[in-house]
C-alpha cells in the first residue's frame, strides 16, 4: 500500500510477512474512520461535494500541465508570469535552486505517475513517448545529486512502475518494453561518481557528462552536504537495484545511511544539518525535522517498509524518541543543538517541517500529528499560504511560498488515518487559496510574499508531481482509482514504488552487529501498530478534542509548551532563560542574568541595553548560557529591526484579460502616500511619460493626467520624478529599473529613499519594479494598449476587484448628466513644487548616502536603510543587544495580512479551463462570462 494512512508496524512485525497485514491495517483504520465521519456534529462532506472538489483538482492540474506543455516543454520548468520555459543559463541564476535543472524536461518526468493517479492514461502514454524520444541525460551540466535523485530518477522509476502495471491490465502501454527503466539505470550510473569519497557520503553535485573529478566537471571541490541530501537515496537506489538486478546502487545508498547513523551524536541520538563528506564532522550542529534533515527520517521508516530490513526501523525509532524528547514542543517543532538538546538553536520554523505530521501518522503517533498540523493550518488561515519560515509567535520570517506540497501531504495522511471530514475542509481551503491567489493565465505562480500576495515567475516541478496527487487522493474514493494505491509506497517526491520490490532481487546484507542501538522505553513503541480502539478511544470527536485548544493559537496567544525540563523532571533545575521569555521587570529574570554575567542598563530613551562579561558569570556553564542568551537576543533585536523596514508592496494588473491574476512584487518609497494606510490602494490606467526618465517637466501631461505614470530609473532623484509626474496630474507612479534583466526573483527588494529634503509635498504613491516585472506591464501595453493596475500594500481578492469595477460602472452611469466634479483627495495640488532638485548624474549605480541621485535603500533584513533618520541610534555588537519588544505585540503592530473570505455562493471563474495563448494571452470570453455572472450575483 502507499502508506496512505496506516501507521508503521511495531518492531516485532518485520520482513516480507507484514505486507498484507499493513494493507489490512489500513482498511481497519478506514473502517474506523467511517464511524467518525458519521458521528453527530462531525459535518461529513457529501459524496457530491467530494466529487466536485476532485473534478476541480483535475481542472487545476490540466491548467498547469497544459500550459507547461504548450509554453515551456522541453524546458525543465514553466515560468507562469511570462509564459515561457525556464532554461538554465538563459535566465539569471537563482543560485542553488537552479541545481535541480538539468535540461532533461524535469517537469514532464516529475509528473509521469501523477498522470496515472489522476486517471489520465492517454496523456501518460503520450508523455512517456515524449520522454523516451526527446530527453537527453548526457548533458554537460552540474546538477544536485539529491534533487536529480528524487525528481528525475524517482520520476523515471515511478513512471516505469505504473507503466508495467498498465501493461499488465492489457489496455494501455502494450508497446512498452522498459524504456523508462533503461533511462533510470543510465542516470543511476551518472550519479555514482558522486559517491567517490572515503566516507561513502556523496558529493552534493555531479556533472551529468563528466562526473565529479574530471577537469571539465566544474564540481568536486565541495566538502559539505546536508544530511537529507546524503540520506534520501535509499528508496530510489534500492528500487533501481531491485528492478534491474544490479546491486551496486542499493549498496552505495546503504553505505551513506550507515555512515550518517554512525556519526549521530551518541548522547542525544540527533544528527546535524550539514556534515563534512570526507571527515564526517558535523558542520552545522543544529538539529530539527525541517530543511536539511527532513527526508532522512522519512526514508529510514519507508526503507523498512519497502526493503524489510529491521535496522532501518530501529534507527528510525531511536531518532524518533530523540525528536519527541527534545525537538517536539507541541504544537511547535523547534531546532536544538545536538550536543545540548535542551537549548533551542533558533526561534523560527521552516515550512518543510509540514511533512512531519504525515510521517507521524505512518509511525502511528496520531496526537502530536494532529497538534502540529492544526498549528500549521492556523498559520495558513492567517497568511493564505505557509510562509517559508515563521517565528514561534507566528510572524512571517521568510515570506516566500513556492507552492510546496508538504502540508497537503500531511492533510491526506491524517484524513486517511482518522476519516475526520475536517481534513476534507482543510483540503478545500487549499484548493480555494491556490485558485484565488496563485492561479495566473499560464499556470500557477509561486508567492513572492504571502503578506502582499505578489507573485514570483516560478512553478516548480514538485507542484505537479505532488500537490495535485495528494489533493486528488484526498477526495477520491476507491472506485475513482484505476489501480490499488495501497500496493505502492510514496517517495519523498510522491513517486510510486511497488511494495513487491521487497521480495525481488534482494541485496544480501548482514546486520551490522557492531552498531549499538540505544536502550529505549518499550512503552514508546507499544502501539506503533495501534488497534483502532486505542487510536480512537471510543470517542468519535477524538481528533477535534485535540485540535480545539489550538484554534486561536496564532491570533490570540504566544504559545509556549511546558518546559521540557519541568515536564521530565517535575521539579529541580530549571532550563536556561530564553531570550523570547525575558522580561526586564521580572526580578527572577534579572537574577538569572546576573548569574550569567549579563548586565542590564536602562537608557534615557526608555530602552534597555544588555552587555555580557563572561568573567562575571557564576560559572563557566552560566557564562555559556549567557552567551547563548545574548545571541538569541541579538537575533530577536535584528528581527524586530527588520519589521521596522517598509514591507514590499503589490502592483496588480486588474484590466481585461488579467482581472487581478498577475501580481508583481514592488519596492515601496519612503515618501508619498503610505499604501498601508489606504486599504483601497490607488487604481488607474498606466501611461508612459515623456521624457521617460521623468527628470524634467513632463511634456505629455494630457496622457498622464489621472493616470499612473510609468518612468525609467536613473539620472535624478526618485523624489524629483515623483514631483514632476504629480505636477502633470498623475495619481501615482511606477519606476522601472533600467538595469536590463534585473528581477525580484534574484535581487533583494529595495525601497526608494527621499532626497534629503522635506517630501511632505509628495502625496501620490510611488512604487519600484525591477526590469523583468516592469516589462510585464510594458508588454501588456503593447498587446492591449489600455492597461489598468492597482497599487496597494497587498493584492486584492479578485472578487473584490470585480465588485469595485461594477460600482465604478454604476457611478459613471449615475453621473453622466452631472457637472464635472473634482478628483479624489489623492489628486495633486496645482501649487505643489515642480521639482526642487536640479538634474544629477546617472543614479543607476550603487546606493549611497542621502543626497546622491536616485538612492535606493534595501528593504531586506540584511541591509540598512540609507535614510539616516530611520537608523537605530544603538547597534548591538556581538556581546551586546537591545532588548526587543515583547514577542506578543498588539494586533495593530503586526504586519498587515490578507483577510479576505470566499463567498460561498460565488462560482469562481477558475472552474473554466483557460484557453491556449499565442503571446501572453488570447481569448478570455469565459472570464467575461464569469464576470457577468459575478455581477449578477452581486446585484
């Protein structure tokens, strides 16, 4: 079975014998689920609604897949904002992210078995023929071993698995003769040179044509790799060995896993994030269940399921015990130091840990899975998507969201394990948010910033490989499937490997008798394969009772679980004081600071300064705790300073045929209208000014009046441009970067600084777009002439845009016979300054101090604003920190978040399939019909 809901078997049930019991257990869980679903008040979803949502998932997949095939194939990925393929070397480098791209039609290979899961067997057959005919694996290109393994090798093996299944059924793929497996074997041999290390850990990158050490390979100098990178190979490599009978692949993957296990920190049984591939020393000694480690744990448990080797389960159980002792602080999962696991290593969590509740379901530990999943869902309800990282008090730490599928994965597993219809509603929310905020004419675009709703020109292959697979399976019944999903196991990329591999071409491997496993409390594993009476203790509201206390965890509280020390010891020594808990008014905290050698100084402005002198600490241990406390305090202080920076803004194209689907990330200005205080934003048609640099009096004021002016960066101050267009009658301005090819995808966000003078006379909003985003608007003008945009602090719900448009039309009709009325309060005054700064040299270069032309000040956390007045007069050094404000801040001090609600009776225009496009867009009649329908609904 695909581990679609059955918890992992306990240590006593091992080997090939348990293949059928696993399946029976899954059926037992589902039968128990029916009791839950039928319980009074459980709110079971109707069969019709499930089918409707399943059909909607299919339509969404078609929209993404068809646009990739039409606009991107044979490129690796689709760029959905510009409707073209992403070809490595032809686009600005995105760093390590691009290591997944190998010019091997990545998205198509990654999507193969998804087509079969979604019953698209004809499309699958066509796709396999394209892969066999077009894909070349012998490219002179350096790729990530990890990404190539899980996406390409896994995709080929998953495609082969379902191809032979379809062939056996006798209707499709009758011509297939293992071609995908031959390609997988070829790729496997191309990855093997990466394992040429004394430790057996692979290099992180390999050249597909020249390997690692070859003079032309351009790789092989790396010394470190992440734990997940080296520990997430066993499923694909073992499957390749067992499909082909060539044992070398499984042997190499086992050796890498064995080495990581031997190098674990023996007292805590935790592993670090990165390890030296030659010496085995831990380079990053923090440990968690998110990025860098995540799938290592997943593959230990799943390797036991697929291969039947007890040692993998014993290792997993040992690690899991350590995770639940140190990292799990329900509902949080916080990184700790492997040598001092009672100390948290950071105060934020990354989104990749969202897979962990699903893994806990497979292990059979349902309660913490429900708790963590619910916490993550509350974060999603606040931000529409799961930010790449968020703090322990649920503020955005990294605002991007590349449409990751891990939360959908855990939602699917929890539904299969509990049958609770609540998780169907969670899946429905995911579908609505994807359609509402991520869908664009050429596919689905990643979120550049979940706070503003701005997009990134990116649709990763895993979106098609995983997201639609899990969402479809969530709503599908058994009769909706053309094969039994329970006969397969999911890889970390959701590729399907058949369980019968456990008894095929087994690699004979004696258990390493020298490896010592930690003596564990057996009670921790008594119910690793629970019966339903224990899992659901005669309480159909079991899952709901666990979720209920977490309903308001994000908005109304700053949860901190019971201290691990207090929980395990009951009494005795308390854990070290954490920076996030510190209160300057607490006498006990002040006494702890004194013991740690930390002095507290009250400044005249009311702030508190902390300074540590290690020699004044009560002991060396206290001094070490004090140093950790200061490091945490500096991190919190830096985080708070980051929040004082102006957040990014949004430029949303709202005219036909875009209707708000395209949202561009824009840099704010330190002058002019504050869009965060004007929720409606500024809406108008765009016009290009003359001269285009905006550095002198505008010569085409008739074209600019009552419109949003487009201008080029450079040759004068931003404030001077703003004054010139404001005098010409513009209601807003967009400055487009003159640096060819610049993009918010690869450059840090900037905010436009003033000119060192009083800028109160500038009342219109000004935003900055990088060259790539600006060209999207310019291309739209060339295609459609009249282009209307909305400048705002965050993207608007498209239903709201339609409503506003309808209201505008009604207002125009009612005022046709009225006399001309003055513009809104945002209109510029005729008496405003016409440009107080004379022309300066080109300002397209590096930002400098106030007074330089066209100054830009980074809005990112790692850059300081050039506006000297905005700088904090005190900067914390390595042993000093200013105490930040309390972690729980009033509602009005939190970043403004999207809070739009979906009207239950509105039939979203996403239900209609998007038509193919020639340039950027073509025929949008269906959208017009949807708009008219929405107009009717509003009336």
